[in-house]
C-alpha cells in the first residue's frame, strides 16, 4: 500500500498557470531563482484535492526567470492538462539542501511562526513587500495577523521542521 506524501516535508514553489499547445504541456509559474533547481528535478508534486501527487517530468523549457513550459509523462492531451490549471506545485524541502538556491522570503509560505515566548502564532500564508518592508500574513483558525519581518528579528530558522522563531512586536 502506498502512503501519502506529507506536506510538512514539502515546500510550495508555484502553480500551473495554463496549458500550452495541444500535447498536454503546461506553463508553470514559480518563485524567482528556482529555475536551475526545477530543471534538475525528475518530478513535481501537484496539490490535487489536498493530496500531493507526483508528476514525472518529460521535458522542460524555461521561458523566463520564474516561468517554464513542462511536459509530464501522464499528461498527453490539452484536455487532461487543463484540469490542473491553477494547481499548486510542491517539491520536497530537502531538494534545497543540495542546491545553491538563493533564499527567497516567498519560500516561507507554509512555515509555522513562533514568537520569542515560544508561543505558536500560526502558519505563514503570504509574504508581502510594502515599500521595502516585509510583512507576513499569519493565519491561525479564523484569525489573521500581519507581522512585520526584518532579519534582525529572526531568532531561529528550521527549514526541515518548517518553523521560524522570531521576535514579534508587543501587542500581537
């Protein structure tokens, strides 16, 4: 029996934007700076109804710093490929260990934010740049917090456990 891929061991890197051509190719959009890493992968995980499903890559053609056209082994028609438009893409977090990928704050989506008092504040759902000021959107249940981020506030960073510990402003 096969077991499901644990999302906790994976990192969201982008999404399927649209189909390309008539043979099942798709255009993907991913976080800038990951092109070389993606070109070296054998597969990507698609988020299909909350489960991560591996799709094996036949070919890849880069069309910019954060976009590429991919052909997958099991997607051989435009109709099949169209079903995955908008689908989130993941890779195993350990793939970053062996690469020279530059850190991008966007890679923190899905990480758990813990404050200086070791209180879990929630999961980072978005990373935004407001005029040079980095801000995390952190969700916990129905609540959302906007938490300013700066390197000086970072206390711990554990990519394997997908957690970040930082000095949070008083009153959050």
